[in-house]
């Protein structure tokens, strides 16, 4: 399974209806948390997210609506008895902030907390696992800020059962076939892997663009993505305000998605000044039809 669940879709100030930015990406059996605005752990409980399965936390930047919920989440995980290590990826300053918060409260976490500093000059791969790769890239905001490319890699080949049986390959060898191995029969016949398997399904890619001014350089990161998340803090009538505050509008996000050849666009980080979100779709869809709102509690399959 490869999917993203929205925990918060608002910018800056929480409202009674919407919460600051937070998303959970499910990649097979593990969960990745992207940003952790105020109230994230409450949202995780509300939408039945298993916090114990979160292995990696990615913080795009240090504006409060993207990380003020982090220390509370870490403390709760410790109180709940977590012992498995956890890794946080963020700008270097966050490590000192967390250490100070823990020291002031005389709190000792019951699990190992690892920290990977993100710097623009080192943009690239930060997670490289069997079926998962995560890369980070800089975006243009008022302070250092990063986006993330999460790719579910498909490495296992698909077995053609009738072919495998015809070549008398035992079921015990199927796992090796999925890894690309040929099969040597006892009669000396070498069964080539591609005779009995099909190539793995294409990898799938989710791109999280974080807070950013309209920037056409992001097209390279978004190119042909299965799903792109891009902020739309303002409707397009406030494009000038968006630029002044290093944010984007509905039309700008849709334009980038269209130019990148993305398959779907997910929009969020809505300003609290808006009570209705339908106008964001009304502006995006004429530019990029396959646009969806990041509604809290909704899960989008990638």
C-alpha cells in the first residue's frame, strides 16, 4: 500500500475546523510523518493512525505550524513505552530546540532519537531502504525550507504461475525468482528468469512541496509524479500577497502540476481567512483538472 493521510491542512493559525500541516504517508508496513503542526498527535488518535509504526519524521521548516506538535508527540511516544528508535530529518536548529525542551522538563526519552540535518547543499537521498527511497530538495520560502520526494520502489518480479509450473520450478524457489534469479534444473536445463516472470510494476512517486513561492524550478522535482502536494495558501486574487509572504496561489500550484505532467495534484495549507475551500478547486481545475483538496482525515492512494 502507498497512500497519504491528511492530518492537518491549514496554515499558521489553527481553527476549530482545520489544523496546521501534518501528513502521514503509508508505505507498505511503515508510516512516515511529514510535518507535525500543533495537535498532530490528537489528529493521529482521531483518525486511528498507529503512532508506534512511525519510523521517520520529516520537518520541512521551522515555522511553528509545521513543528509545534513534535515535542508533544515525542513525549507521548515515550510515555506509551516506545523502545524502537526514531529518526527526524530537519534543519540543524531543530535538534537544539528539542534538546532544550527535553532538558528543561528533565525528560529522558525511552527510545533512541536520531537526527539528520538537512542543508540545501546536500540535497538528495536521505532514506534508502528495500522498497522505499526519500529525497529532499530546497524550496523558496522566507526561511530554509525543504520538500520531499517519496518513492515506493517495486523490485520484485511477477511470477507467471503457469510458466513456472511448465518448467517444473518448485514453489520453494519462487521467492528467488521474484528477486531475478535463474533456475538450474536437475536435468541441466537453465531456466531464464524472464521466461517465467514479468518485470516489476513501475515505482510510484509522491512529491511534497512544502511552503514555497511560485517557483518553476520545482517542475523538475514534480515531473511525472503520481501525486503532488503543493501549497495553495491563497486564492489567485491575492497573488501579490502570496508573493510577499513567499506562498503560492491555487492557479500557481495547478500551473506547475500541469507543466510537470503530474498525474494528480493535492492542495492544502489554506489561509485561515477562508472558511470555504471549494473556491480553491474552482480555480485549480480549469488549469489542472485532476486536483483534489487535502481534506483532514482523507486518505489518498498513490
